[in-house]
């Protein structure tokens, strides 16, 4: 037999699970324990004291005279046995007119109505008295036999098995109540939920967040009592013109910040969160996020709880229906007909059940308990279906706290929170803190500010190529507050900071004119936006999808330069403007590095004032360029890596174009170059890194051309027409297949920079040195065997590249190039050593570099 402790262990759950036990589950558990005790008590009583005592019903002709009211009355016989002196005696007490049973006479004979003692009986009695053998007590065995027979035949089955039925029913109810805590697929989720909930409840960050909320509420009340007269000194004075519209994605009102309709309130920190607590809180945010994603996908816990409640209700109805019918069957007296007359001599017995009264009382108690249990089950079902438990709203928590972004949850997550609310609603309130992005951002901000102090940020400030103070922040959880204390900063770069927020304190950075946002969809407060709108001059935005471009970018009315780097394929071209570029009234330079197939039409919004347009297309073929015709004021145009095969005709409409760069395309022929004669202001033409094989003679029509870049093409000759461009100051034909420098090069009297590196030139014409204004001469990686002495005529030469040729020596006349120094002479060391020592001294002047080091 099992113990009470072993049975009660079926309902044991972890102590931490008590938060998921509402009052009705707790009450039903106690009721189950009471029913279990009833079952065990009844079973114990039945095993130790349960018995039936039966007496035969005497049927005799003598009894026919008995009064009807006494006929059929049972005889109550008591059998006493004494074994001490091996003597047995039977004493029969008769009621009514039943015959007297003589002791030590067999039951069958003693009860015979016409029995008279005979001589043989007297002799037998005498012999028994004289006998010293073991006595069998056959008459007692007959009574035991009848009692057992009648216990199984006459007693109702419910009286015999009542304790066991109660025990089985109770165990089923206990298992049904706690099955959701034991089932593997739900147990793991519940265990994880309880663990996270406990950590969230005890986390110092929860206490800090709710404390700050209370402080904010009190500050709001104080501010409300002071009246409206103090508002003007906090309200932003920015004008309505250019202010963000309702659709502008500014930071929404969460906590206190600069805004046009709400005063700035400084909230003192209530508690100090150390680094360890901060890291634990950040880990909790991540755990809650993953747990929510895992649990919200299914409603298994909810279905299982509903199922086990339905099972308990059906069990209650079943028990009540069949148990109520057996209450009246439990009786003290029972008539037994064992059909063993051939063994006993009687056909009918009247029996008494000594446990009948106790069992009836226990059964009534059990029915009362099961009724209470059933009503609680019905209430549970009513609660389960009264409200949608697969949806949970934090509306009340949002109203009471500053975390208005706490999301509603669903499915099993919602059901578990409903169950927790039945235990204590404070758990859900504190748990909601870890569902709020605002709360998580506050935590990140505290940790970030603790790590990135003003002194640490100052150490990361450097000077860029433009000699401006620059700070580059990479992969942080946010923008540290101390950044805005660097008031002398010129350039701020924010890269891979998804939760970047630019606060009103940026107005302190009066020198800030350039901002870089690399994969950083920054949000700005209204006052911060007003400052950026009026002061920011250059903005770089790098993104993966065009939706990452902050909408406030298109409202910066004083912005001069905008650099967009990211995916702007043909499907998303229409989105490049979002709010359109119309508000960028002072934009001068637009740089787009993307994968366009056509120039976005929204760019025409800035056409009247745009002076430079740069499109780097990363190898995607740019097909439609009609929008270029509207860019009449563009002075510089770059179409790089656009897979262009010819010069686009739309370019010839840009009457103000001064510089054209068609680098890294697939241009093979430039016959259209004759149309450039209409571009009177064109001074710089860059056709480098293409596949051009020849230069047409029509190039002479570009009278004002000053710079011509044709490097990295497939040119084999330089036509004389090139040298008729009298204003040409820079000619770059490096890395082609040119073998001869035409003598007409001497006509370029204004030439200052000539680059012919990486060709097949073997002889330098003397006319080259008539270009006395040359400052840069690149002759490297050719087949030149000698440098004429007339190089001395290049008095303004500051850079001479000769490395990679077939030279034996350098002319001593290099010393007459007054501006040439060793740092500007690119040549092998052994060739430099061939120069006279006095020439070396001249070249080494003011360099401080030993000539033996070479270049």
C-alpha cells in the first residue's frame, strides 16, 4: 500500500510555479488533498475493521404459530470460543419463539425443530469430554464461511470499493490539475517564463525605471501647478517655416525632451545602476525578446490548460451522477442467499455491515467536496471563455508609466501573463518594463554614457585631410550624451548605430557643419532638427534600403552637399524623394552612389540651384538620362561606372557644364565629341578608364578645353588635333599603347601637366621641352633610352617621373631645373648616383633626406 506522501507527490510543483496558480487552482488542490485523506481514511478503516456478521433465518413448521409480526425475525447469535483448556461452548440467546440451541451440538442438528437427545448423543458427549485430541471447531468455520460469502454476495459493490474509487478519482483530478506543469512541451516554456519573470521582478533596472516614472509624474504635476507663464522660456523659438510636418519622423513624446509644445524638464537620476546590473538587464532584454518570439508562435499552453479544466469538469459530472445513486444502497442490514444449503443447512441469512454508517457519512462528505470542486471547475471555465485570454494588453501599464510603447502580446505569452495577474498584477507591470523599447533604449543610454565619458571621446577626436576636427563612432548602442559637449567638433561620423538619437544638446556644437550617417537611421528631437536645419552644410547617408534614409534629411533647407550611398534600384527610384528634394533650397552638390537604371526624376527638384551631380553606378547600366536636360545649371557632371557605350546626348544640353567625368564606362568611340562645341564653358573632359581607340579630329572644336584625361584606354597615337587646343594645361594619356609623342606637342605653350606613363615611348622629341610651363612630367614605364639636355629649359618643373625606363644615366642639366628637388624626382637609385655631386647637392636642398635612400 502506498503512503499519503507518495500520492501527494503527484501534485507537487516547483515553489516558483505558485505564481501561475490562481486562487481556484490552489483551492482545488486543497480539496484534492482532503478527498485524498477521505479515501485513505476509508480504505484504512475498511482494511482493519470492515466485516459482515450473518445469522441464519430459521424456517420451521413449529414457527407457523408465531405471530405475523414476529415471523421472519432474525436471530442474533454470538459465538464464543475458549482455547485455554481446549473446551468450547456455544451460548445462544433466542428472541421471540426461536428454539434453544444446545451447546456442543452440531448446528444442523441443534436447529432441527424435532431434535431430541439420544443415547448415542449422550455417549458422544461423554467421549468428547474424555477425549484429549485437537478440536476442529467446525461450527465456527461455518460461520466464517457464511460471513465471507455474504460479504461478497449481499453487500453492494460500491460499499466494498468506495475508498478505492475515491482514491482513483482524486489521483486523476490531481494529475489533471498539474499536467501542464509536467508535459515536456509546455513545462520547458513555463520554466523559462517563470525564470525570466523572477529575474525581471528583482532586477535593479525595473526598480530604477519605475522610480523614474514616478519622478516624472511628480514633476509633471509640479509643472502643471506653476501655470503657463513659465512656458515661454523653454519653448523652441524656431519659426514655422521649414518646420517638420506631422509626417516627419521626429522622436515621439516619451519622457521629457525639447519640443515646441512641451517644456524641458531635467529629471534627476533616482538610483545609480552599476555596470554589472546594467549588463544583466541588457541580457534580460534579449532573453525576453527571444522568449516572446518563441512563445507567441503557439497557443499550446492555453489549449492544454483548457483541456485539463474540461476533463476535470466532465469528471466532476460523472462522479456526481453515479455516486448520488449509491448513497441509499449503503445499509446496515442485508439479506443473503448464498445457495450453500448442502454445506450449511440454511438457505437465507440476515447480515449486518458494521462500516455502513461510517461509509455513508464519508460518502456524503465526499459528494459535498466534489460538488464544491465541480463548481470551481465551472467558474474556471467561465473565466477561460469570458475574456480572450490569448490576447494581453498593457494599456493600464502604459497609462501609469512613461513607457507608452509596451506592445500587446498574444497566444501563450498572453495567457501566462493573465495567469500571473491572478496571483499579483505587480509582476506583469514590472515585466512590461522589459518589453518596452523606450526602456531598453534608456538602459542602453545609461550604460553608454557610463562607458563613453567626455575624456574618452576627446581621445578619439582626430583631424582629417581638410584639417577639421572629426569624431567617428562605430557600432555603439546609441550616441553618448558627452558627444554633444564637444563644442569645437567640425565633423561627426556615426556608423552602424541603429538606435542613434540626436538630442537638443546638439545645439551646443556651433562648429558642426558635416554629419555622416552610415547605416544609422538617426532620429532627432524637434529642437535638434531646427539646429541642423539652420546649420548643417554637408550630409553623408549610407544605407541598405532607401527607407533607412531619415525623412528629416529632405527638410534641411540650408544643406549644401548631400551624399547618398546605397541601394536605389529601379523599383525604388520613386522613393528617393519620400518628401521630395524640393525643400533642399540651397543644395549645390548631390552625390549618388547606387545601382540606378535611370536618373530619378525627383532630382529635378533641385535642378535650379544644383551645380554638381555625381552618379557612381557600381556597374549597373544607366539607360535613361533624359532628366539631365533639366539640369541646366550643373557645372560638374560625373557619370562613373554606368556602363555607357557612347557619350549621352542629354549632356549636350547642359550649357553651363564646365567639367565632365565619364570614368570607368564602356565607351569605344567619341565621335559625338563635336557636339561639345555648344558647351562654351567646358574646360575639363575626363574620358579615362574606357575603351577608346582613337581621338577624332573634331576635338579641336572644344576651344576652351584646359584639361583632357584619356588614361587607361586603348590609344595608339595622338592626333595633331589634340595639340591645337591652345588653352590645354593638363594632358593625361597614361597607360595606353602610344609609341610616339608628336612634335606638335611644342605648340601647347600653356601645358603644365603632361602624363604619358605606361606607354611605349622610346624617344622624347626636343619640342617637348618648349613647353616651358611644365610643372609635372610623367614619363615612367616607357622605353626611353636617354633624356635630352634640353630638360634644363623646364625651369618650373617640380615633378619628374623617369622610373621604369631604359636609361643609363641622367643629364647633368637637371640641376638647372631650379624648382626640382629629390622628393619630386622619381628615378632608380643607381641612376641618381650618376649625377655629379654638385647636382645632387642642388636636388637635395631643403629636403633633409639623404640622397642614398632614393625615391
